[in-house]
C-alpha cells in the first residue's frame, strides 16, 4: 500500500520517488494539509510556522533534519496541488479515526496560532474534515479543544 502511495505522489505531484522514499507518505499528506491551513489566509507568520513545527513533531516524532525536509517538500506539494484529493486520499487510506482527529486538532492549533481564526482557515478545515469522513461532532470537539489550548 505504501509503495502505491509513493508512486501516486510521484506521478500526480511530479515529485522524484527518491524524495518520497525518504519520507513517509502519511507525513507528507498531513504536513501538506497543515500548510494549506497556515497559508490560505496569505499570512504565514512566525507563530503559525512554530505551530506547524510543533504539530508535526508532536504527531510524528521527527528529528529536526527530517522535519525541515518534510516541511520543505510539503510546501512544494501544497503549492503545486490543484485539489486536496491526493492528500485526503492518503489520510483516508492510512489514518485511523483517532489519527484523523489528531490531524484536525493540529490543523485547528495552526489556525489559532496567530490569534485570529480566518474564515478561509475554518473553511479548509471543514472541507478536510468532510473529505476524511470525520463526524461533525468530532470536528466541533477538536475545534473547542484547540480553542481551549490557545487561551
């Protein structure tokens, strides 16, 4: 399954399979979705950068070198993508329901990191939530949990 995802990412996203081989497709998909949240309002500030780093470290326990390579590749993939499909497909194939909620919680934390929840940030998190089949109650629960952590 993972080999198929690597091939999918390399073909669809026009990425060298060598780069994908050094990264977990799960991590790349999650990082790209988190970057979409951080950049959708055209204000990717230091707080959001730090929140992104913290979330990826928290969810995947990565060392600094791997983390920075992942962010660099995910930024490229996010910028070059035309839809969320390639990322949400991987999430649906590879994440458990609990991991999907952790991903949403991380996306909310990034959205709240700059102190302002933009309507576009909320919209993309809602879209991702729908595309990865997270219930509305879990969508609301993760938002509230992130809001409480932000205060």
